[in-house]
C-alpha cells in the first residue's frame, strides 16, 4: 500500500501529462516507465539494501532518484493546477484551451524546482543564529552558546565527506556546548562506521550531549548509542547533565524518543530525567519529537530543543506535518511559557531529499537573561 501511494503522482502524470503530448508512442512509453520508476525509489531501496530508511546504492544514484521523484511530484502538482483551471472554466461555461506550450513550461518549472530543492537538501547547512531569553538565567551564563545538530541522517547521501565538512564548520563556531537531538544515522553500524567517523573530531568546551531519535531504533539503537558515545557524543537518555559556572548551574536534560517503548526500549521519562537536578537552575530539554511539548512545559522546563519534522520540507505543506507533531513544525513557539525551538534539521531522511523554503540549519543558540 505504501509503495502504491507513492506511485499515484506517476500514474497521474502519465494519464494527464504524458499521454496528451504530441510525441511518438515509443517515447511516451519510455517517459511513462521512467516516471513510474522514479516514484518507486523506496521500493528499489528496499530490494537493493533491505531498508527504505537506508539506501545503500551509490550517492549519485540516490541523488538522481530523489531528483526524478521530485520532478514527477512537482509535475503532478502543476498538472493538477492546469486541470483545476480547465474544470473551473467549464463550470463557468467559458472553456479555455490549454496550449501545448503550457505543458512544456510546467515540465521546465518542475525540473528547475526539483534541481534547486534537492541541491538545498543535500548541502552542508548554513549558520542560523537564534537568541532565546530565559527568566532567571544566572549572569554567569549570559551569552552562553549551544550548537544544535539534529536529523543528520548520516548515510550514503550524507556521507563521510559531508560529515567532515559539517564538523569543520561546527568546530569553527567555538560554542560552549553542542547538543545532538536525534536521528544521527540511518543504517547498520557495519555500513555507517566510516561515514560517522568524522564525528570523533567534533568538540566544544562543555562537551557534546546527544539523545536518540526515532531512526536510531530502526538500527540497533543500543549498539549505536554506545558507538557514538565512543566518538564523544555522550548519551543523555532520561537523565540530565549540570553545566557549572562557579556556583551557578544550567541543567541540560535529555529524553529517549517518543517511539522507544514501541521498539522495546525505555520510553521518555521527564521526571526521571530531572531527578536530582539543582533547584532554581534553568532547564534546557532535548526531546527529538516536538509533539509532547505541552506536557513537558508543565515540568518547569525553560527551553525545549527538538527536530524530527525537517521543517515540513516545502513551505506551504507544513500542515501535513503539523498534526502528528502537536502542531509544531518549524521555528520558535511559546508553549505555556516554555520556549520550544523546532529545528529544520541539519540533514534529512534520504528517502525524501528536497527542501524549498525550509532550509537546513547549523543552529547556534545564544542564551540571554529575560528582562
């Protein structure tokens, strides 16, 4: 059913775009087969690597599959608009004739948007600065800087070379603390060992703290947590760390992913994570998925940092991501007095590598005292 749904844009493009074109039948058949193949990228991944989450084909092939699928998807949207205009004109009894040039223009636009969208998805992200005001922030932590990395999805697409450049840019920022809010990898330890190796070079004055995302639980989560810890990504699963500056404290708490219990692991437990934390110290919570933000806000959390949504991928399609994520998709939200920042992601799942209006982020967060 999953793969059938993904094929629908292809069938629509064949029926409403390719068939009406004034082209030789043989060329129409070839274009139709290519359109269907493009929509079955995940099925190809499943049969070639055993998983739709971790395609183990060459990086160039992954990029081309994503590009081709996006071309078909955007072409389907364009054709849908053409058909809507045609239908409305018929209902108003002012029929319009769609000249062939309109379809060719739609094809050029689909190719252009797909090319730009995939390029934006696979680049090493640009820096984004976010300032968060915290009531009662000790003076010793005024201007304290965290770098949030999330949804790296290190794979054949976001490979060792990409990771090494990300680490270089992250280290150049010289922040106080790096936090990694889940979905670091897709793939088995055997397949990803080389690609994650550059993370060993990541450093910050107060270290690197990491939590799990939902994708870690698809691939030997415990083994991955231990291995990433050996690279310096210290796991913060239902527990907290205290950053001290003299007598002043800042609490960084972390949760396991909301999907963990369904995978036979310990589910998120905020009470456990905050157990024994210094009283009256500001709390920054790392929670991969933003959907439990309202619940978390009742525990005295000052800031929640999340990812998971990839920002909705394409501006205007945010609502598709909002409902399963508690209404939170991208950017800063005030949740009953708690500040929630939903990061667009440092990388994304290679099964849908496109970004339009929702750029990836290398997110530097500066804390300042609320006046």
